[in-house]
């Protein structure tokens, strides 16, 4: 009998996932540090569009300079492809099937069907931990999928989408005035500040960058395609739809233009980061602060036949993760091991010596940074936490489908890092084993959810079709 190609999979993989929740906190003598913490989330920023992740286009001079003072994670993967789900993993250190926050689950019909409203009260967030430990907590976000509807306001003293005009900052020289006032007040108050900044600058439609930036990346735009936002007051979604309606995905010139427009948006986001970092420096915050730059997911440009961020392939999950520690400690270090982007949350708690009340699935990155640990971590990513999962074991990346396209994807991550050749048909024995691992992962997630949110209904009121589908896949 042939030996299983997956012999490296631990027999009790679920236990490994659970053990990953044990946050190792090294108790050092002395007072726990309480630096100011600035968490910048640039929505929809795929890593490889930044110079410091290999982009040759000159999109990111400010972020590249910041990288030299930060620890850079070269292979950080998102836990979800969508904004609300991914951000909630950052805020809770839990995987999507455990925190169960998702825009799809909250859609008008599904919210009732799945009995979901917001993040469960029993799950604490990063902002809550920080406020409990003396921080003034402020979130200046760009609305939509990080709005209070999902529970993101939990733990924040101020949580607002009104105070910074994120998508029009180049036209508003005083757009960051509130941030400046906040920093000045924080200096006077002597209370540590946790500031969460979130912007959709890179998100489609890619028509927000100022003209001079756009022309740098797209000097000769095609006629009749949208290149800049018309200030007509139309909604985000109507602009989004009309942008994509004009694009022909089969036309390579259209594709090139879309990618160039995205590069300009990344350049605009980089300019915003530059403004924020300058403010931090001018107000004496930069040097001693812990500053993080991250994205919730990447973006796809027809690599696997789709646009936006609809699938669980590498271009949608590989995100930048840069952490500047107080005093620039470990600055310039590059970590090559694969990590979960949500490992950020326990890293911050670990640095502050705050012990979480519930066991986290994410793990502090400090042992990797300080050389006490090495090797890839078993990173999991999910559609929304109900059934579709992506993971890598040994040389194989496996995805058991997405909502719109159920089916197996199997890639050789060593020889095909861009995930261009689906080996699912050619390696049925590997797929069989991967399916079984996937089912085990989902089962384990349900157990962890039940343990953390005791008495929570498993999946109450599943639609009959989905119930059958999940049963057939072995998830129920
Ligand atoms: Zn997003």
C-alpha cells in the first residue's frame, strides 16, 4: 500500500489548532509597558503592490521607509477574504467560524436564518482589553463593513466614520485635523492612546486617487473607461457597479488599465500613511509608539477568473504586516515564516503583558521575532466560517471551495506559488485526505466556539438546502 502523501499531518490536527490558542506570555519583572498604539488598516491592499514586497512600480515610498524601522512579515495571510470577517479576526484573535462575524451571514435574510446579530458579548476585543488596561481608545474608520453593526465599536471610547474624510483627503488639507487634536490631547492627558485608523482607499472602484498620481501609473488611459470619481453624490455601490460595468474582462488592455488604476490607489494610500506618520512625528508620538500597518485582504485581477476579493487564492489573502515596536526595536527584521495576520492581536497583548480572558486561536509573534521559534504556522483562512476553508500542509495548498464555486482546489505551493495549476483531478488521493482534514478543522472550530460561547446555538435554523450540503460534506 502506498504511503499517504499527507503523512506529515498530525493525527490530531484539531488539537494543534486548539493548542495554537495558548498564548505564551513571558512574565518579565517590572512595570508592564503601555506605549501608544496606532493600528492602520489599509483595506484591500495586496502585499505585492508594495515596493517592500517586491512591486517595481514605485507605489509605496512612505511604507517602504516605514518598513526599515519595522518588523516585516513576508508571508502574512488573512483569515478571511472579506472585510468584516477578516477585521473581526484581527480584533478577537479568533478564526471566522468561532467569532462568526460576516457580512454574508448578516445579510437581510441570513441574519435571521443564522440567528446572528453582532459579535457575541462573551468574546472580548482588542479595544476592550486595551481600555480595561488604561488606554483611551479611538477608532476613526471608513464605515461600511467595520461599522458598529458588527460589534466593532466594542471597547472604543470614540468610534466614528465622520471625523476623517478618508476618501477625499487630498482635497482636504485639514482632513486629519481631528487626528492632530487627538494626539495633542493625548500628550497632555498622559493616558496611553490606542488609535485604530481604517480606510477603503485601495478598494474598488479605483477612481479615488488624485489626477497627478493616476497619471503617473496610467499616462495613456483608454477612452470611455472611468478613471476618476465624478462628484455626483451617487452612492459607493452605484459607483462600484458602474465602474465594473464598463470593464471587459476579456480585453487585456482593460485589465492593464484596471491594474494601473489600482496601483495609483495604492500610491494614494501610501501618501495617506505618509501624512499620518508625519503627524505622529510632529507630535512626538512616533519614536515610542507601537505602530502597525496591515490590510484585511488583498485583491484579485482575473488571476483565477474573478475580480475584487471573491476567492481564497493567494492574491486575495497575502497581505502586508509591518510592526514598528517602541524605539524601533528589531526594526528592519524580515520574518519569512508563514503567519496568520490575526496573530497581530496576541502580539500586541503579549508586548503589553496582558493576558486574554478567553483562549485565543492566534498566537503572539514575539517568539518568532525574537528567534525563540521558527517555522511556518498552520494558517487557516475561511469564506465566512460556515464551511469553506483554505490551508496548507506540506507542499500542498487546499481550498474546499467558495460559496459561489464549491469544489476542490489543490496547488503545489513549492513549484506553483501563484496557484495557477489545479491538481485536484490529477491527485484524487491527496484531495480525499485534504477533505477529511477540512472536515476535522470545521468540527474542531464548532467545538471551540461552543467552549468560548457556552450555550451558544451551533447553527440554529439552517436553510434546508445548506443543511443538506453541509451534511453531505461531513460538516454536520
Ligand atoms: Zn476589506
